[in-house]
C-alpha cells in the first residue's frame, strides 16, 4: 500500500505542476532545464557574483577561478541546454505557473487529509496509478514545492523536508542503521548531532566512532566491516573547519561506505557536496535557507533511490513540517541568493575587522588566510557565510560575557543564518551543562564568542562589535 508521494522527476521544471496535476509540457522533455538529472551550473559567472566570491563550475569542484568561455547564467549556446541562474531556480523551481485563482504566491494548504472522489479514485491511488496527496504525514503540496526548490539549488535528484534539522539527521540515521552497525564521524559538530549518535543511537546498538576533524588517516583506521556511514559537517559548527570533500568521498567510495555532509553552515549557495559525490547532504533549513529566524525545518538531499526508504520512514516517524512553515520557507528561498551574498560579504568584513583588533586572540572564519582550512574552503566554496567564532584575548568567561552584553545590534540567541545578527557565548549557551573536560575536548573555551552576521550593513556591525570590545 503506497504511503508516500514520490517526487516528480521533473520537480525542478519551472512549469512543474506542484500539485501533481499532469504537466504535458514537461512530460515530453527528458532534458528540460533544471531537472534533477541536469544539475544547474549554478556557479557559472553572473553579473551578481561579488568580487570576493568564487564561482563553482557545474558538475565539478570549484575551480577558484572563473573559467574562460564559461556561459553566463541564462545563456544558451546552440545544442546546449538552457542554464538557469541560482535565483531563477530559487524563485521559480517547483512552482506551477498558474496557481489557484491566479494567485502569484502559493496558497497554504492547511488540510491534514485529502479527499477521494470515489472508491475508484482511491483504488487508482493505492494501485500506484495516480500520484496525489492522501494524508499530511506523507507530504503536502507546500512541502513538495520547497523540496523541489531545494533539490534544484543543491543539484540533487531529490530533497526531503523534515520538521527540523535534527529530525532530518535522526530520520536518515534511523533509516540507514541497524543494531550492530557503526558510523564514523569527525568530532567537530553541532552538539545535538553528537548527542543523538553517542547517547541515543547507542541505545539501539549502533556504535559511533569519533575521530579528529580532518584526520582522514584516523577516519580510515576507524572504518571496519560494520561501518555503514561517514559523517561530517563542512564547515563545522562552531570552529568553521572546512572538510576536504574530495578526500571524504574517496574514502567513502574505497571503503564502500555511504557519506553524509551536514552543509548547514555552507548552504547550497556556497558549496554543493553532491557535485563531489557525497551521498547525502543535510541542512538545518532553520538557518540560512529559511533565513528569517522564524521557522524550524530540515532538509535531506540525495539520489531518489537512496532516499525512498528514508522518505517512507519519515511517514512513519511523522517528522513532517507544517504548510504554514513551508510557506515561510518558500518565501525565504526566493531571496536566498541575495541574502547569501550579503551574509558572505558581512562575514568576511567583520572577520577581517576582528582579526585586526588588539583585543581578539583568534578568529575562526574560513575566509581568513589564518584559518587552518582556508585553502580547502577557498577551493570548494564560493563564499564563507556569516558565522564567525572568535576568542577575546586574555578574557575570563565574565569579561567575555561583558563583550556579548555590550553589543547593541546582534541579539543574544542561539541559531544563525537569519537576517538579524545574533551573538552568543558557547560556554553559557550550548555547553553550559558540560564539564570543563568535555568543553576542552570539544574545543569550547571560556573566552569564545560566536556571532552570526545578518544582512545589516557591515560598517554598522563592525562599529558595534568594535565598541563592544572596547567597552
Ligand atoms: C550544523 C547544524 N546541523 C544541524 C542543526 C540542527 O538543526 P535544527 O535546529 O533545525 O534542528 C544545527 C542547529 O544549530 C546546526 O548548527
């Protein structure tokens, strides 16, 4: 008995009927622009590329340079498929051209259940002859529109949306792992991801092996016949370490183990791990993808075949999102490229300012040459995002709190990637209940501050953090 709606393989066609009505235009065109099997060269140079941002070539790793002769977004040479720009995709992918009542924006489908005209129509559905909605736990029209947009932006065959980033991690690992299996992950990561693996998966007999971030020899040594998945963030939270995706994928392939990258801090604008061959890419869409600090969501991207059982389990776990949230996500995605350009610019400028400030001991930002993984980041990212972690020179935890409290523009809160700048002291925010030994192990210091640069003006953020440091 079918329990899910599968994503239309033409999910990213601009004219795709997001409500699953037949779309004759797309059904005849196997090579329609923007189909998941045709990842868009989203990094092709465009007029909107900021000077300090690196383009990412289509279907290959970032070159760090604009390749001469590369087609600009939207150009189409004879015999070539049309190339749609990143924003064109984020505005239009997955949407019907003509929506109910001629509305330009998406109606919010609040229904928890979907009606059948007759038993015959129900039979067509259960026999798999008709794709349509059935019950909200298996997907909704609003969710599918966002999934199509995110698959297009990520260059993935398919995307699955969850109620949060954590729900996406849990959903994938619960689907992929069984008692006795093992996973190996790089140890710098979001603390709840680590907690889920070490505390909760362990209760179901899954072993988690943590190795130092970026140490591929240690990762290889930790792999054995029971290993099912290699897991990493890139860049990592909160140390902003970029992981060499080429090496990560090579190790996964040579060991015949699947790979997962949590690319929340990078976003598909700055990095597209699927182009390197990563099996699953995950984002907390609560962050840059939603972008307005007003929703929780997670997304998992990958090959349709690999995601089919993961989607089926989501329908059982019930970790779906609401149509209201999906409307907010869809709306947020429309300005995604514009916001990311500003986040990248603000992050770089504030990081450079902090790097030069006498009260700052160290800045963790992959766009700074002083970051240990700057070379890796520069070769595989187009920009470095808005998140910056730094240490206040010689400060104890109280002096560090005073800097946080003196900031007027960034508000004190967890999370990142929204239009409003946020600031926090990891010791007090996320790691307060850890022992000093655990904090030492996780690289969390008393004088550490994490700042998420929003889309305010960089000069205002710099002036504000300057006065906070000087206060
Ligand atoms: C890197 C990373 N992954 C996953 C998550 C979890 O996402 P969510 O808060 O949407 O559950 C977070 C949250 O901060 C994160 O920073």
